[in-house]
């Protein structure tokens, strides 16, 4: 993959361009980096051109300036697509990446070929009580990190992945997360319940792992009730970061969705 960083952006991103007609962009979870999609890049590069950025404050995207924030991720992604002359793209996010993918779809819907959200929630229609519960859980994890990133990473890997292999891979990335980057994640709430739900002109896939927390399974069920045309996938043997727990099944599921617009 080739490494890029546009002159007006802190976002470092990686591109596997192989002359295919269609493009896919993957957005990773909090506390890790684009490497969480290593197996996805290997698989999808056979069929699509692939982009994997490090979101602000993560991986190599830490050289920021005053005013840079999570709220600008959609604009930076838009500029990446413009730079590579990409009209439309399949965009897939996991966890926080699913929130950012939806924010991009809200702001640039004409650039979305399909939208995939795993381990996320509907940012245009998120129940306030669930939002409070979700925020409280995030705050508790952040307090642990203030005392010890290692302690935080040990606990977080059990929440973020189900298989031992995926947990260890998540931990190895999480342990390198800089404490100062927590401030960027505070911007997530500013994306929630801002845009009114509107009909989508692109296919939507929502899902999670069967071993994700109970609230996430409930969120997917409720989200599906409000998105009549959405495809839904609950992946067996997977936890929160399903792409890491069951990469083959995740890849096959997304590939079928990208090709057909449905499951």
C-alpha cells in the first residue's frame, strides 16, 4: 500500500490501488489504527481499490494543529476522494468508524455507493437513554486510561474482541494509543441526533457480532425497525470488532453486500 497525507490535513491514509472500477474505504474503531483492517485489505484488494485512513489522534494521524477535530473527518475524507478522482465509494466502519461513516453519509450522500456499519448505532435516531449509558461506559474506560494505558488496554481488549487472537491484536494496537488523543473522541456526541432521518439513495448494511454487548444487539434490532430496506448481519463467533474475530465471514458478508446491495 502507498502512504498519503494531503497538505491541508492531519490524516495519514493508505491506498491499495489495483486498477479496479470500484473503491472501498474502511474506518477503524477507537484506540487502534488502520491495521485492524489488515485482513480486509488483503482480501478486498483483489476486487476493489481500497483506502484505510488512521482517524484523527490515532496511528500516524497525530500531527495535528489547533482547530483540528473529529468533526472534520468527513471533510478530510471528501478531500481524499477528490484527490483520487473518486465519485462514489463503498464506506464501511466498525464501532467509532461506523459513527464517522454515517457522518460522512449525512454530509456527502451523493458520494456514497453503499454504507456498512458494524458495532455502531444510528446517529440520526439514537435513543437518549442509550446514549447516556453509552457515554457513561466510555467515561469509565477513559478514567482507567488516565491511571494506566496498559490497564485500560487489558480491559478494553475483552470488550472489543471475542477471540483470543483478535484480543491480542487489538491490545497491541491499543497500547500505543496516546492519552492526549482522548480529547478528539469527545467530539462524537456532536454528531448524534443532529440530522433528521431521511430516505437513503444507497444500500445500508448494519450488524455486529453475536457476542457483542447486549445493548449493541438491541441497537441493531431497533435500527433495523426504522430502516426497512437495510440488510442486517449478526455474525456468529464474533464480538464487537467482528472484522477481527471472524475475518473470513466478515469479508464474505461485505463482499456479497457490495456486489448486490443486499444480503
